[in-house]
C-alpha cells in the first residue's frame, strides 16, 4: 500500500520520530513522509511511534491508498528530496 504520514509531536520527541519514520518511508517535508509499505511494516511503524508519542498531546495521521498512481501530487517550490524509482 502507499501512504502519506504526518506527525505532530513535542519538540523533545521530534528527532526520535523523524529517525523512526525515515527507516520506513521517504521524507518529503518537515514531519511529512510518503512511500510504499507493507501492512506488517506499517503495523510495526505505528507500534514504535506510539512508544515515542505522548497520547494526550501528540498525533500521527496516515492517509492510505492502494498505489501511488491513484494519488495526484503537485509540488510548488523546492522538493525536499526527490524520490528516484529505479530497478
């Protein structure tokens, strides 16, 4: 599946959350990630994220779609990191 993930956590936890999400997804903007991920890996990511987060103040938002081709993306300005698709 293809997901877009965003988080909003306390500044003290931002570094840990950034490092965690970069293990699974492509970093496209501050606190925003995207990429292909399996259900198992997504479950693993959510469990690890919950260990970092404070459930009362922090949030994690995940948009899911079957494939990237079902999502139209427009970038205005500089893209943080280009995603290369190569085999």
